[in-house]
C-alpha cells in the first residue's frame, strides 16, 4: 500500500512536468518566427541604447501619421527593460534576436502555470491538468501555430498579484503595477485590487513606487514627460475599431446592427468601467467577495463592449477563467468547471478559425 502511495505521489507531479515540458518544446519550435511589431521593438531599443527617448518618436508617429509608415512604441517601458539587455546580447553573439526575446515570454508562460499549480494542485488535481492544457496550449497557439505575442508577461504578473491580494498590500501594488505596465488590460481589475487590499494606501504606494521607478528615465524634461504621457496613455483613447470585436462578430453572424461607430466612446467607457461599477456593487453589498470569481466577471463586459479586440486578447482571460470557474463550481456541480473551461477553449478556437480577416474602418464606416 505504501508503494502504491509512493507511485501516485510521483505520477502526479510527473504529469504536470510533462505538460509543461511538452508545451514549452512546441513553442520553442516556432521561436524563429518574428511578430508584426518586431521592427517597432528593434527601433525602440536602438533609440534607447543610443540615449534617445523613444517616446518622442512614438508621439510624433501618432501626431503626424502621414509622415510615418509604422506607429511607435506605445507601452510603458517594462518590456523595453527586458528586451534591451537581450538585444545587446544578440549584438555580441550569434543568437537570433527573436529567439532571445521569446525566452522571457516562455518563462512568463510557465510562471503563470506555476501560479495555477500553487492554487489548484491540492484543491483539485484533475482540474489543474485541464487548466494547464488549456493555458499552455491555448487556442491561439494551436490554431495559428505562432508564438510572436507577449501577452504572458502581463498575465503572469496579473495572476500573481491576484494570488497576493489581501496578503501583502505593498507587494501586491508593485506586482499589479508591473502587470499594467506590460499592457493596460489589468486596469479592468483595479476596483477589485483596491477593495481587496487591507491597507489601501500601501497598495497604492506600491503601485506608484513601481510606476515611478520604471518611468524616471523618460520624464526628466518637460518634452520627455509630455511625450511619455501622450505615448503611453493618451494615444490609446483615439483607436478606431480593430481586430475582431464581439459586437461586430454578432453583427456579422446575425445581421443585427449592435454597434454604431458614432457612439464609439460610449462603447470604450462601457468596456473599461462596467466592471468598475459591478465589482464594488457586489463586493460592498457582500453578495460576492471571492476575488477570483469577481476577476472573472469583471472581464466579461470588457470583452463584450470593447471595439478593439485583437486575436491574442482572449488569452488574457484564460487563467482568470480557470481560477474563477474552479471557485464558482468547487463545492457543487464540479463538472461545470470542465464544461465552462472547455466551452471557452472551443469557442476561442472556433472564433479564430472562422473570423480570419477582422474589421476595417474607412472614412468612419466599418467593414467586416
């Protein structure tokens, strides 16, 4: 009996390790590909390593679009700090730059898997295996066979911050700010993090300290500061419908006109702030306080209303769905966890394979 227990004790972690190694090897096989933003990233790092503020160039590309073929780097500099030393390493070695830049993304992929393992291994082992397969072999990678995206970097810090929420407020604030610094999507969860922090000032201070620390090199003059603010924050508010938004998909499939570009700003506000209203209402009235379920629900109105939904954006939801669904169905109807997670996987794969082109905007008119 002791021998059987020992075998089981070894088989369980071995299966987890096999899933991680297999998925990592599959992604490594496409490390040579380069994404559409490779030129932008290379140009940004080049400017940065030559003591030039790349955000001045970014702001110019948005102010004078007729003079530039490509838009500049419009994110906070966290990715830049990762890519710069790897760029310098590529310059003095024979290692391909695109491979070096994908390595941190794979590390973040595995890091997110480790957060899922910490949360699910003892709670529900089989739910963990399904969750790992869905996350590590996500539909975008399986359908498109590409690994050119950087989404796992922000996702890892988002789920790590969610794991820390309510435990270490200052550290939670720093980790949450790190998540937002890679891409802004975790801002949807800000009310949840604020309300869930025991010492809210410490949470805010942690976030401020991190944001200031990474921003200092780019805000040393008035011109630098204005270029930084405009490039990182303001240019995104002017984006036209892009990618494959859910509302346009509904229109395409059903013929119902559920989106009017004249009300574009309203859809943007609904996408961003619906969760900000819903979360405090549920949390403060004690109707729902589970942080993982609230995080899952907060993303739903964002995906429904956002007019900008590129093919990789649904990846953000996968670990949040896994954590939220297991909490929602952990006591009753456990089978619903598997149905929910697999249904989303199939929907995402179908969505990607069916809607290939996405939307186009010409003279204020949206074409599908």
